[in-house]
C-alpha cells in the first residue's frame, strides 16, 4: 500500500514509524527540514520538504498513484485543502484528515465528495476525552477500550501487593468470578508478555488485560477488588481544547474545577462552561492548590501542552493529597519513565490517535484498532468472512484456530450478543472478533489468518 502522510509532527511521525515497520510505501511531507531528516535517518521512508497543500508538492510526494492520503498537519485548513486537491486533481481513493476544531467537526454536511471530500475524520480532542472518561467511569483501571459499539470492553488493571488475587492462578481467579464471563487477554510483567494459561499465577505489578461484555466489566473489577470507590471531585490543569472539551463533557456528572494560566483564556472558559469552576492561576502554585482543597480532589488531570508542566503539577498534586493523578505526555518515551507510584496514569495522545488511523490502514475488514502498551501491542476488532472451505477461522472453534505467537482471541460479537472466546466457541461469518496482540510485529500473520481464500466473492 502506498501512503502519503502530510505532517511530520507527533502523530505523523508516530504513524510513519508504525507503518514503515510493516513494509509499506510511505512518503511524509512537511516544511520542517531537520524533522524530516531525523525521520529519514531512522526510517525507510521517502520525505518531501514543502507546503503540504501545494499541488506540486503533493505531486512530488507521489500522490498521483497513492492509495491513501493522511493529512495530520497542525492546521485544519491545510489538511482539508490537501484532501480537496487530492480528490479533485488526483482522485486519491482514501483521504483521512485530522480536524481539531469543533466548529468544523460538527458541520457534518461539509464533508462529502460534492463539498469537502474527506473519507475519515480524526478528531484528537474527542478521542483523548473519551479515553479519560473511560478511566473516570472505572476507578482503578489503567486503560478502557470499547469494541463493537461498546458491547465489549477491554480493561487493563495493575496488580498490587495485598490484592486478593495475587498468587492465584487464572483458573482459580475464574472461579472467583463465576457470575461474570470474562477472559484474560494478556499479562505483562515489566516489558515481558506472559502467555495467559490456566496455571499462570498473578504477581504484584503485573499489568492484566481482560475482556468482557460491558455490563460485566464493573462486577469483575469489584470481585477482584480493583474497583475503587467512585470519583466525585475532578481538577483539570490546562484549559486548552482538550481541557475545555473534557470539562464540558463531565461537568454534569462530577464536581469540576479547571485551572488556566492565561487570563484571557480563563475568562473565555468561564463563558463556555456552565457548572465548572474556572480558576486563573498556575497548577504548580502550592498556595492555590491548598486553597482549593487539593487533598479532597479525587482525580487531578494535567492536560496542558507542556510535558514538564504536566509532570511537575501532577507530582505536586499527588504530594499534597490528590487521590489519583492522570498526566498527558506528548513524548511517548517519557510515559514509562513517569508512570508509577506518584503519577498513577500517563498517556501519550498521539498513540490514542494512532489507533483510529490504523483502523483504516490495516489489511482485512478491520472495525477497530487500538494501540496499547505505548505502541508495542495492539487490540483489533476484525470482521470474519467466508466459510469453512475458504477461511482459516470461520466454522472452527477457538481451540482449533492456529493463532500466531502472542496472539489471543478474547471475544466474539454476533448480532449484538457477546461470546467470550472459550475453547468450544465456533466462529461464524460476519462475527466481530476481538483479538489481542502482545507484539504488533504479528500484524501480518493476523491479517493472513483472517484473509479469505480464492472462491469467496
């Protein structure tokens, strides 16, 4: 597949790195020469230095025979114009566009072939907001991911010393939750993936991913002692696009305060928010945090565009008594360094965005792709096609399917009904299959597993 990526920033660079490792033909366009040289030095990709929406630059990038254009520059307008040019002049088959402004995103009639021809819109603020809301909905979870229109969820939890399932085998843990059908999709011990087997014992600090029907997630967490008491008081540091969107989304469910350092922006926030208390000041101001009773805050969420400010304010909030801190880190390399005892959850927004992009790039009928473990692992929702004569999965029970190393089928959704992937469950055509990959290098093998042989039309 030949893909032209516009924008070599955090999202574009991360996508280029992911796809280059999968042997795709990638060309990335940006006006930042040093950034392009940095990417070219470490990746086998083509680079073009120039304006992403200029027709001659797009032509130099090979847009005339590209299968896909991914426009993820920092400008909504450049992204949209580039898609228009790719469609009008080159008839590029698939055009994916990152749009950050709600003013554009909310105007659905804008995006059609007879208007602005964009096939897929990626809205980073919306994706990050949904990610955080999942963490608030399930106190104690490290990550919450929806599949099949939220019929199935994949949840990550961290085992702590003293948890009642420490030292227990997966077989015994399953007996501890007999009323809720769930399946452990993967276990990570440090950087090492542990194959989940009946005899596998859970150790302290293990990161456990399990999948279940949405209505069973909360009961399973409660049985395992991982469902903390509900959150009520939320403090957000940073009133940018993400902070504003999050506050607007949750202010009717929680008691919300938002801290914004820029006075003009703080005034604007107060006009756009109904119930949220807007505070003008620095999230690293000890006196301000004390005066706003930081020790009674359930969750402190740092969402500024400055990694250092987010890290320092989060550490301070935790030290002063905040129950949990969630920190946005734009550099994925820092996530593992800061997430731990003092910062409960750190996440890189571009890795959340990456999953949405990969959904439309992967071969096969992918309904959803989610990047996990800082991009090292993935969870897929794949639609099965064919029959028992031309498919390696349809008509076979889970025990008969030869999955690649580190790949585990977690659940199957059929006509809205969820089936946990026990050994005797048989896959049928049009099933939505939830698959976990402990190592995303197995992507080609999984794509091949779900390919339909000749004779299927």
